[in-house]
C-alpha cells in the first residue's frame, strides 16, 4: 500500500516531472482568479494521477490531468473537446511546445512566466533540453504514495473546525500539503524564497498556521519524507515530543518523519495520523491556539458531527 520510493532511483524523472507540472500549473494560475494563500494554484490527487480541477476559460471550463495509469496528459473542456499526448521521455522544452500547441488547437490563449518556480540554476522551460526522463513505473509508485497520503490527510482534516486548506498538491515545491490556521494574523513573512516572489510568500503566510505534507525529496534532502511546521514558529515548538521516528530538522525548520520509517511501521496509517496530530498539538499548544474551539472528533462516514 505504501510502495518503495528511493530518491536516487527516480531522481531524473522526478526533476523532469516537477518541471512539466509547473508548466501546466502556471497555466492554471494565469487563468484562475486569485484565492487566499494561493489555493487557486495547486493540483488535486485523482483516481488516475493528479489534476487541476476546473479552470475558467471565458464562459467555459478546462481540466488538465496527469494520468499516471495510462501515462498521458489529458485535457478536456466543457465544450466537449478532448485532447492530449503521451507522457514519455521528452525534454521539458518539447513538453512545453506540445502543451501550448494543444492549447492553441483548443482555442485557449494564455501566456505564462517561462522561469521555473522555487528553483535556481534551471533553464527556462522553453529552452530546457537537459531534463528529459520519464520512468513510468516510478511515477506510478509516486502517485500511489500520494493516493495513500491524500486519504490519511483528508481523514486528519475532519478533526478541525477552524479555517483549513484543502488537501492539495503544490507544483512549485512539489509536495502534497494540508494546513490548519489559528484564526489570527501572522507577522509579515520575510520573503526571500528562491524562485518565488515576496508578494506571493507574504500572502501565503499572512495568518498563523500549522502545515503538514508529503515531499519526495531533492538533491539537498535526498529522501522522501512527511513534514510539519508552524509559522511563525512559537517558542518551545521544536523541542516538543512528537511521534516515534520523527524529529525536528534544524536545517529545514520542520518536523520530519522519513517515508521509509513510515513504510516499516506495523500500522503506517496510525503512525502518520499520530505524526500529523502530535506536530499540530506542538504548534497549537506552544502557539496558544484555542484548541477547544478549533477541534472536533475525527469524522466517521455517514455520521453527522454532533453539536
């Protein structure tokens, strides 16, 4: 249920796929009205991969899906149009060209920033012939991890009455995330995130939050992991006891539960729920959140929440 996902084995494919998703994600961003905390930007886990959900194109809508079963980019509109092309080894530049040719065939006119987000030293999408790998089996395994993480994150979300994000996939940082908010505003974020404008960072972190997610890793942190952090970080937060196997990474500024630790657990679902809950409690208690007003029991299918 929780497949092996060694970073080194699919590094090149991961980097290529990350950039492909950014191209599609920037089209979603360019066409969609701004929603608080950039919630109009992410993708969502689907029964076949990850997808944009409906995007407005005038008085119609378009949906764009990465199908990780059939390994195809699939595009549909409310006019009845369907188009796409195979996901197979191809450069980022070729993916960029084919995708915009497809949009043109569908009569969708849009311009995006050609510079990769939250990255440094990477060519513009239209010029990038360096990243061109696609290991279909590895991508399928990655998606299967997202399916399981999405399921558990959504269960965890049912135990909170306050403002909370959807469970969504951010293509900039390439992670599945879910965020809870205290209801209070936060100090202005200092910005300085590579490849991300300060205006976007400041808007995203405008309110106190505890955010958790799953990330497949990168060259600086070459392993998949679940993470959880608080913004702003309260005094005493990083020293709190959390789930067995998890610890605070001072370089990342986050609690980390290695994915391999979860896979080795007797009950991975229970460990992940405990990690989400204990790291949230660490943020809520050290940050002085009104837990009595914000929390409720985990939801049960078909049973109305008692009030």
